[in-house]
């Protein structure tokens, strides 16, 4: 399976950069901070998560990357 690297947030340091990819199946892969325990607990009532899921934080500075990833995914 191939992955298209969209970009990482430019002002981040070398490690732990929020980043976005699109795979060959047009799925978005997001690297970001895992949401803290309070956010995890508060959102479970709305949408319980399975063991292989987690809640991540997408900061506003990631919006341009997500828009580009969606454009790539939609173009197939």
C-alpha cells in the first residue's frame, strides 16, 4: 500500500510534528497529539471508541493540510 505525504505543520520541530498522509484507498492518516483524559472521557458518551481507536487533537494550524489531503483523496 502506498502513502502520499501531504505535509507537516511547518512551525513544528523535527519530532512530534502534526502531519497528514493519504493512502491508496483514499483514507486520511493523521499524526497529532492524543487528546487528554478529560476530553477522552467527555466525548465517550457521544461516540464510544473501540480498543483500536483514540481521540486526537487537530489544531487550527492543520486546517490547510487537511484541506489538501481531502483534495488529494477526492481526486483519486
